[in-house]
C-alpha cells in the first residue's frame, strides 16, 4: 500500500522533534519561541513560516522514532504534558492576537468540564484535571 503515498507533501505544521530548517529561514523568522518550553513551539514556528511565505514539506522517505510513555500508570507524565499543552494553546492565542479563538476555546473548556473530569479519571486520575486546567489559566 505504500506506493499510494506521495513522496513529498506540503503541510501546515511539522512536529518540533523532526524539523529541519534552512539557516536563511531561521535568520528571517527566528528559532523556536522559548516561552512555550515544550509543546506548541512547532505551531508557532509553522505560523511564522506561513506568514513569511515559506512552505513546509514532509517526506514519506524519512523515519523518526519519538517515544513517550503514555501509560495510565505514568501520572506525572500526564500532569506535565497536559499542563504544558494547554499553556501553549493560551500563549499561541495571545501571541498572535487570536482573541476570538481564545474566547471560544475557554468557553468550550468550561462547557466540556464534566466530560474532562470523566476523561481525566479514565486517562490517569482525577488529579489530572487540576493540571489540565492550571495550564489553561496560568499566565504563559
């Protein structure tokens, strides 16, 4: 079935751990924004690339291994990851003045609170909900 895939395809985002960037592009748009710390920095870089009219391309020829331990027993990984994922969303919305999207995100989070409580218990434990929402409401 591999023959059905294109060798290269233009995309809107590339994972931060597998990004190769020309030095000339870095000089123009800069490196990853350190305020993200982890998670979301590739979204920021991708958006800045888009604004500068650069294309992002992935190839089916590359092979990358990136390991995360997402088992239910690894609670600290869940707390850490979901805190920083939500923090990155807020930073992105604020940095690029996406106020409408920020309000929609926050309203959606409020509305989905009962679902998130059930999800956190299923994924890890109820303490996960604390870190999930702390990331959403902590100043980046």
